[in-house]
């Protein structure tokens, strides 16, 4: 495990990109839990972990002529700033195609310090 930052450096709904062993990794704080994703989008290797963080929108496809009944889910996503590919922060999976995903890393928080297993 490698120390990457202090808990207080990343507020809920924010991220920080760190470089560990030559690899850029985004550390995310989602409701006090920390997650880590490789900072390389599966589309064209864009800096995905620097993108906007949002709650995922859910809803069903409505009948013709009706508006969708949309709502926010408990899932959080990061949106790649280059072309908008969107990934679940907890799993690294693409929001529209779970067959696509960004590598994730194990995170440990101890004594207000965030450690990464790279
Ligand atoms: S490089 Fe991320 S969406 Fe294109």
C-alpha cells in the first residue's frame, strides 16, 4: 500500500489525480468512501478522472408521447472531459455498456490517510 493523500484533501463528490509508480490514478470521495480508477478513458485515453462527477440519472423509457419519469439513483459517475464517456465510480464500468470498464484499484483508509494498492 502506498500513501497518496489525506482524507481531508478530497471532499465528497470530488477527485484528485495522483501519480503512483508512473501510473496516473484518480482518487474519488463518494459519501466518505474512497475509490480509485485509472486516469485513462477506454475511448481515446482521455483524463477521465478529471471529469465532472454526477449522480446517475435513472428512469424508464416512456410510451410514445409521454415524458420520461427520471430520477437520481444512488450511483455516482464520472464523465470524461474529452467526449463524454461516463463511468460508474464504484465499479469503473461504462454507464451504457458494462462490457467496457476502467481498471480500479483497492483503497485503504487508515488514520485519516488514503492508501492505494497499485
Ligand atoms: S477519451 Fe474519454 S470520451 Fe473520448
